[in-house]
C-alpha cells in the first residue's frame, strides 16, 4: 500500500512538473536591451538615402533639420552578436539604440548582459498565449444613416469641428490633402469596409504587436479614432481632415498592459518617420501596468523618466507633430495625465464637452517639472465616431479629442507648409482661448484654427521680410 501511494505521489509530482514545463515552453520573455554605442556602423549620416525614405529626407530638409547619429540604424554586428545568443529580435529603436528580444529561456538574458557593448537589459513582458480565440468581425448595418439638413454639412460631427473654427478652413479648401497622418492604436476593426471610410486614402498598415494578426479584425478603438479624422459622408459625419493620407499602426495589446507596449509604440513611431509621416495621432496612454512595480508615480511625469516619453519628445526634432490623449483619469484616484502626454514638444489633448467646458474625466496637468499640460483641448465628451457596424455613435474620452485636433492640425499645416513642426504647435497653443491664463485642467484651452492661420501667416510674412 505504501509503495502504491509513493508511486501515485511521484506520478502527481511528475505530472505537475510536466504541466509547468509545458507552460514555460510556450511563455515568451521579452527584454529591452540598451546598447552603449553605434560603433562599426555600416551606414553614414552623409548618405541618409540608404536608411531613410525620400519623403522623410525632404521633410527634414524643408524644416532645416540635420541628420544625426540617432537616425543611424543600430550597428549590424551588435544585432548579429545578440542573435547568436539564441534570441529573436522583435523590435529595434535607432533613436534610443535599443533592441527588444524574445526568448523562452531566461538564461539567455545573462548571456546578453555579458556582451561588452550592452549597457542594460530589462524584462518588459512575460507573454502567454491568449486563453480563448479572438471574436470574429462584427457585421455592418446596411440601413441608410440619418442625414442632417443642408446647413450641417459635417452631420453629427458639426459641433466638434465648429468649436475649433475648423469649418472655415474646410471652406477655404484645407481638408488635409497632401498631409500624411499615422494613427497609432489598438486595432481598426472593420475600418477597411465601412462605407463612410471608403474614400480614406490608407497608404498601408503595420502590426507591431503581432505581425501575423489582421488589424482590421482587432479592437474597434482605432476605428473610432480614425473616423474622427477620416470619415467623409456629407450631412452624416465628416471628420476633421478627410483628404489626408493615413498609415494605420497597431501597438496596443488590448489583453494586457506591460512595458513592452512602450517599445511597440516606439517601433511604430520610427516606422512612421521612415515612411515620411507628417503628423501622428496616439490615443493611448500609460500609468498603470499589470506588475505594480512598473506602474508610475506622479514624479515620473517629467518627460524623461520613461522611454516612451523621451521618444515622444524627439518627434518634433525629426520634423513631425505628435498629438496624444491627455488621459481619462481626471475623476479617478490618479487624476493626472499619463505617458507619453508628459513629453516635451508635443500636443497633449484634454477633453471638453459640446459647450467647451472641461470634461469631468479629462486628466489634469501640469507635468512633474511644471510645464503646461494638457497643451490644448477639443471635444471629447459625446464626440461623434463611427462604430464597427459602420454607423455613427457617440463616445467619451480624450481618445477622441486628440484625433479631432489632429485633423485640424493637418489642415492648418496644409495651409502653412513653410512652417516647422515646432512653429505649428506653438501657434496652435497660442490660439487657445485660455493661452493667457492656462491651468491644470484646461491647459491653453480650445484653439481657434482661424486665429492660428492668421498667426501663421504673420509668421511667414515676417520670415519673408527677413530673407528679403
């Protein structure tokens, strides 16, 4: 009897061990590897055409931006040496000189740490297969949508564009044509088949979470965000820059919240730069992660502590503009903005209601080092968006105030093509109705884009006088 029990116990232990081993075998550990330098690089900043697109180079030249060492790809010999440790390369960031590697064997981390050119190795994700299959696509509703009277050419989106005085830019012919916008989000469910988006000029898509996924079958958040800019169904819903061109980039894993999503985001931003994007909308923000020790403290909101914010602060230096959601924690315990909304040289966007009053949920500033945040506000309470079923609906969040503003920034830059990213952002801030007395909830307030256009034209005129 005793022998039988011992055998049973050994079987149970072996079975548990087998299950544990099997579970580990399908768990992927992702590490951020920071490199010390870019020595032995096969590229040179004197030949940027070897690693940047023609459009990206032209954007820099137009704004007087020099190519520098942050533009250089990571040294190939370093990448190869890290791969020889038996890991896969998931992402690389030339701006930060970092790699994200994946492995099922955590001992590989120690091997990488021992390489002479590696300065830091951090665990950024522990990923297991999702427990259940993802839901299929939602069916479209084919019934015709209600049209508004002939006065409301923007349909249900009328208030959110009129509040910014953006309707007048549209009337002048500035609807985003010639501008390229990257929408960085969690998925774009049905965005490829919704009738109101059929005229959207989508240049391409990339998935930085799982390249094998279909982003049009993923989360619907990005579809709603995109619709605020790209929807173009007169008298039903017209977005703020329907004639712009778009790259749709997925970086957010809706099933989890881990620091690797910062790296996904960075990879998308650098991709956007490489293909010549002008403006980036990011309706994403982070302050709480699955592992408590990764979560933020208020003192971290300084634009420097987190890699996502440091990277966001480099975007304007590459000639692009980032518009990002301030966050929806204004009525929660956290209350403050999230990252990367704390970054320098971006437009972080708070939310107001249809009367221009601050939304109760809109996250508050300032940044930890005293900079005005949010930068500006737009309508995010009861904002008109398109659902996955193709019909208009209403949604709350700075996730929607940000793209509404993004579209208007695209129209403004279309009208003022000679201004730099820094100059466009500054005139947008200065055109806010609270720019003389900014505060922690409202920032510089709601911009008047006709006022911004006038300020921009004056700036262009002064520049011409100086040149002549």
